[in-house]
C-alpha cells in the first residue's frame, strides 16, 4: 500500500503563487511517475502535470507556462509550483503516483486551492 500526503493548498488572490507538495510513503519499491490532477465543482478530474522516472514532463494546456512540476527522488516527493494563479484554477488538487511492484495507481486525499478574483 502506498500513502500520498499532500500539503500547500490554500486561499490566494489572482496573480499569486502557491506551492504544493506530495510525499509518497509505504510500499513504494519504485516510482514510475507522479503527478497532479484537479477537480473543480461540476467538472471532471483533469491532468495538471505529471513527471516520469525519466523526467518526462507533461502539462495540461491550461497551466502551461504558469505551473512547474518537479520531484525530489531522495524524498519520494513531487512539487507543483503554481504562479500567475487565476480564479479558474480553483479546485481540489490530487496527487497521483504510479508506483509499487508491480506498479499501481494511488491517489492522495486532495488539497483545496482557492483563487479569489
């Protein structure tokens, strides 16, 4: 079993910044990829950003140029630096990990990000 603990969410004004962190623990064995998804009220969960063990990075179209994903392999932690935040970025942000042996998908409990106009 893999546990993902997110932190760093909160309330920020439009144009501001937040940094999310997600630490993985438990039966990790290996991490194939970690990422962030978000879900706003009444909308489907969508990819924000992901990073593979080979440092291949993918961003959702709506966050390109504003958000940056990074990882600290020694700490089994992934970060999401969010700049130039917009009210439409308001959502619950979920950490995701494809890890374990054999690999399986795990989800964090989510952290709320609210951007006021």
